């Protein structure tokens, strides 16, 4: 019988590839949108909601520039990562059936696909 496993990835995995931290992402979104600096004592989830509402303005939906800005900030300084390559190798060579990731980027998925396995 073949046994399959699940890998759980923490939010720090992508730091090794230079992906922006959550706080940096929020700060940069504020700068791009011209939003005044948000008090650092406010919870990050509340900061995120406030920023999304500012992007919406009179729109009922989140505009495409919000998603573009997120991608631009997240991937601006990425570099190759031995950690991500090792995780992708483990996924492609092992009996890994699923991945639970707390990351807001897709670097592991991209690496797995590059190694020839679909996600």
C-alpha cells in the first residue's frame, strides 16, 4: 500500500526567496495608494481591510490595480531559494498528495510545476 502525505508550510518559507513580509506589503500598498501611514498598534488584518476599502473607493468590487500592485510588491525582489527548491523536490519525488500553505505567494507551486508536476 502506498502512503501519501501532506506538507504544511509556514509563512516564513518564502522569506528565503525575498518575498515581501506582510507588514512591508501593507506599507507599500499604502504608499502606492497615497494612504497616510496607518498606526502601528492597529491589527494587521484591520490594516489590510482598510487598504482594500481604499482601493475600492466607489467601486463595489476590488479593482484590477489592487491585484497588480500586490504582485508587483510581492515579487519585486525575489531570488532563487534553496529552501523552496528543496521543498519542491520533496514534493515531486515523495509521496506528497497535498500541501497546506500559509504563504500568500505561489513560489512553491511555480517551482513544483517547473519540475514537471502539476499542482
